[in-house]
């Protein structure tokens, strides 16, 4: 009885949160972007799994052509997703204020770009140049999406509020076309909002000596510079890199500059120790994360996909699971992340953070207690689960540990799948009433 009351309360709270205008705008924006993320996932699978893993194919004319097509697709999808999502959030949020939407969406993008650095340092070997008028994928892609989301929420809200102030409206004669009249009506609010964001960027750059994106990355990365081999350290890293993904920030990309070299070196040290007939000493390696924590992608996503297939009664969730299931087998989670979605979802955010923690604990203690060998082989991150566990450890027990993690992860995700079904059913009932 207590459990039912708890579930009902969680459903009620989740329903209120999901119907809040700002959260709803974010959810609708990510839902609209599903075709883009799925197109990106398809070519990721083709490039990394088909072209990249078949010997000699990448060097053929066909392989090179398909590879370049995939690169172009990635540039137009994942590498530009931050801008697309920013526009959509601004658009959908404006709709909740009974505004038209396109102007607010555009101003949201302008505000987002205004926060980007005006000069970018480009380095090649020993040469460094300052390039102006450049937008890098670190700004336009998913790694800086938090800035875009905040920009859209603030800019679109300000636009709607300021546009309703009569003193800021420019009244045009009735003979002026409606579209032109609306454009002039939003002229002064547009100037004000854009000026606010541009001034904020300059103030932060002058005050801190750092750009807005760099400042955010620095604040997030600083706590991760040490402690990867300690259990508290790796748990903190896994939690933080997973937690930021809820807000659309790809944690593995953001923190990869720090974690990548350190954890890859740990893998190499294990390999060298084995070659010298010594016992490997590093429990946590890049392969450790890829094998035990990122099965199916961020949030140990494969567990959620399986839980959706088994326990979800929602047609929309099952459809997303069918479409995103194949990429998830190769550890590509974007179709599920943005299609279900998991980002900005108050129900799935909880298990999304919990499961990787349990995955890390299981993998860590299984290795520390000698139940499975250390990860000693660097493997491609797209290697499917179970096979990756065997290849990275050279031990069939690596695959068994992965199976245990999958079972535990499915058990954690399942109650939230059921809660998601109840929340959707309750919302449908309220709409009918």
C-alpha cells in the first residue's frame, strides 16, 4: 500500500514537472529532433561498425566515399544539434505564451551564438593562429547544449514578456502586411535581448579571462583531474559525466580530454604488465568504462532498451526502443536519449544516473576481488556487449560480469518504466476529462 502511494505521488510530481511550460518546451524540442538523431546514429553504425571494422574496406574507394558521406551527415546532425535544439526550444516555449514562435526561436539561436567566443585559437603542430568568425563543433554540437538550452529558455521568455509591453511596441498602419507589422513589433525586444546576452559574454570574458563555454567546462572538469583509480574518484566521475547527459551535455565528450589519455594509458600499462609476465594493477581503464559502464551508451542504455521491450506498454516507447535498439547494441545511445527522451525526463533521469553507479561498483569489485581479469586490451568503443567483455579481458568471465550488470540494470530501470506508463495513462485520462 505504501509502495502504491509512493508510485502515485511520483507519477503526480512527474506529471506536474513534465507539464511545466519550460520542461514541456524542452521535451517537445528533443522529440522533434528524433529524425535528425536517428539519421546520425545510422551513419555512426555504418562508419564505425561496418566501414571501420571490416579489414581493408576503409581504404577502398567505396569505403572512403561512404565514410565521407557519414562525416558530412555527422556535421549536419550531431555537430549542429545544439543550434537546432536551441531554436526548437525557443519556438515551442514561445507557443506556450501564445506567440508565433519563429522570431523567438531565431532570437534564442542569436543569444546562444552571442555567448560563443568571437575568436578561436587553431593549432597545428607548433603554429597557433587566432581565427575570428568561426563556430566550432564544440559550440554547435551536443557538448555545449546546456548553454543553448539556457539561452533558449531565457531569451524566448524575455522576448515574450517584453513583446507584451505596450511601450516597447512599434505600431504600424493597418495597410502594412501582418508579417511586417509583427516584425516591427518585436524589433525593440529583440535588440534588448540580444544586447543582454552579448554584454554578458563580454563581461564574463573580461572578468575571468575565459569564454563562457570554456568556463563551464573548466568548472566541471577541475574535480576530475585526480583520483580515477580510487573507487570514490571513479564513482564521482561516472556520476558527473552521466548527470550532465540529462541536460543534453555529452559527458564522455566534455570530460574526454582529461579522462581519455589517463584511462587509455592505464589500459596500456595493464597490457605491458601482462606482456612482461607481471600482474596488471589498474582496475579502472578506458576499456573498463566502455565494457562495464557504457553498455549501450551513456546510462548503461542497453538495460533501459531491454526493460522497455519487456515491460513498457506504451506504443511510443516501444517504437523508440525498436528504432534505437540496434544502435544501442553498438553503444550509440543518442536515438534513445533524445527520442524517448531521457534528457530532461524527471522519471528516467533517476535510473539513468543510478545504473552506471551500480555498473561501476559491480565491475570494480569483480576485478578487485579477482572474480574477473583486468581489462588489458584497448577495444573499439562500438564493440557490442558480451563480446567486448571477453575481448578486453581475454576472459569469458568478463562477459559474465556484463550479464550480471545487465540483469541488475534492467531491475533498476523496470520500476521507472512502469511509472512512466502510469504517468502517460494518467495524462491521457486528464486530457479526456
